[in-house]
């Protein structure tokens, strides 16, 4: 667990536990038109190479609430980001930035030489965030997001 100050208070970053599944599924339903299935999340929690990192703070009721998540793989000397989501009600508060900073630090600690990801061509806020972390576009995956027929931009950052 790691605590970070954000614009609204304190964020805690920690690994996802099975008890978090329902709240994470609800968050991603708010964040994405085509969310992952519960089975995909459950499978990611079983792989040694996969991490689901959560960002949470304390809600008005005094209980922890999940504001975002980032799923990544550490495979050999590469970090691959699979999914990043912030609750739409809490965007522009540094949640995604904190998750990305921690993930890249984990990659460096595991001696990864690079980080990769795919991002929707239309997702300008995400593209700007990744560029701020020195990710650069290296290719396009046509029709990667099949439900909308949208291309993905493949991005890479040296670690």
C-alpha cells in the first residue's frame, strides 16, 4: 500500500483483492462503453505476471472508495499496460497519473527496459497523459477495438 497526496486529499495505491471485484466492475461500467467481464478480472488476479493496482481514497461516509485501477503485466524485461480507468466523477484529479507513476516505478524496480500499451486513437486525454510520461507512438492496430471499429495507437516508453 502506498499513500499519495492528490488534489482532493490522499490516494492509497494497493493491489486488488477478490473482495474488491464488485466495486471495480461497477467503476469500469461507468468508465467504459464495453467493460471487461468479471471472468477476465478473476483470471488476471490468478496470473503471477499480472497486477491490478487500485487507487482509493476515503469517501464522504468515511469508508474507502475505489477511484481507479490499472492492470499491467511484467513479462521478462517488458511492462505491458492492459487497462487504465478512472471513475468519471473523479477524473482530472491525478488518479490516472498516480497509478501510472507507480506502475512505471514497479517496472523499473523489476529491471524492465520498456513499457508498452495500446490506446484508442480518439482518446485524446489518455494520449496526452501517456505522452507526458514519454510514451511515443510506434504503430497502429487497425480495428483493435472491434465493437466500435476503432484503431489503437501502439505506444512505447523506455524505462
